[in-house]
């Protein structure tokens, strides 16, 4: 089985970090093929960044040859996911939808932690779009520096995450989803700091993509994800 791990932004360090997590979660015999959206923004850190990522992501993935068995979109957001599902027969799985689908059998309500305060509203919109709003207790943020500034020390990120969870316990959440590829590598360390179940989204997306391939399932072409009505080169 070959899974394409598609990073919606153009930062290779994010692609590499996600590939490590994906390979750690993949079953024997699953090949993880990292791919970077080189025409996208360095980070999807706003609604504008989301839209700037979406078009090149959709057009490049539509032109892939040979096609992978499934695509994992390695970002916690939207960035044209529906368009990619329209143009591909193979199953396409985003981090946010996979993480929330895995979370719902494990908790009453979940908390999502994202990477900056301005992404809280964006993430709330993603939750609403995917239909999980009734199960989401809250979205909170740790304020990471811009991606171009480099990553803080792992211990510092985990400390910020633990503080955010402690402050958010009043929301009634009993599970936390790490809302982004920059936070995902800290899942194991955070599990030692909180009684909440910690869901790492890359592993969830890989597991879901593998399951869909084994079951012979892909997005339905009978409705929302039917192919566009015109040839792609006319758009």
C-alpha cells in the first residue's frame, strides 16, 4: 500500500516531521511517500493562507502519476480538501476529520489545541464544516512563533500545552486533539503531563487511510464529491 503524505504548506521541515510520525503509525507493508506543496504558503496561519494553499494543492494532486492508494493531507484545516476529494478516486483523509472521528468513541467531548490565538476561529469553522461541533467542548491555543522563526524547544512547547489543558479543564473536555502538524510530535510527552486522552492527528489519518484502502472504500462520487462537470484545464 502506498500512502501519499501531502503537506499543504511549503515548509520541508513540517513535511519531514509528519513523515516520521506517519511511518511510526503505518502498518508493515505501507509505504509513506512525503510530498510538499511547494507553491503553497510557508504556513497555513490564516484564512488567506488556507486559500493560497488550496489551489496549488488541488491542481498538483490531481496531476499525480502514478496515483497513490490514498492521500493523507498533513495539515489541520480545510485548504480545498473537498476539491481534492472531487478530483481523486483514491480516498483522501485530512488530519482534522480523522482525529475527530477517532476521538468521538473515546470521550464525551473533546478539546482542540491549535498553534495561535488567531487560528481559534478558523479551527472552530473547520469543526463546524466537518459536522463535529456538538462534540467539541472548546478550541484553545498555544502561541507558537511564526514558522520561519524555528521551533521552540520541545520542553517549552509541552509546558505551554500542559498549561493550556489545565486552564481548559473547566470546559468539560475529557480528551484533547493536537490541532496541527507542529504540535503532533509532542503527543507522547504531553500524555505524561495530563489525565486527558491525547489524540495525535497524523497517526489517526494514516490509520484511517489504511483502513479505507483495505476495505476498498473511497469518497462517494454520487453527490458532493462527484468529479467537476468540466475538464480541469478549463478552470
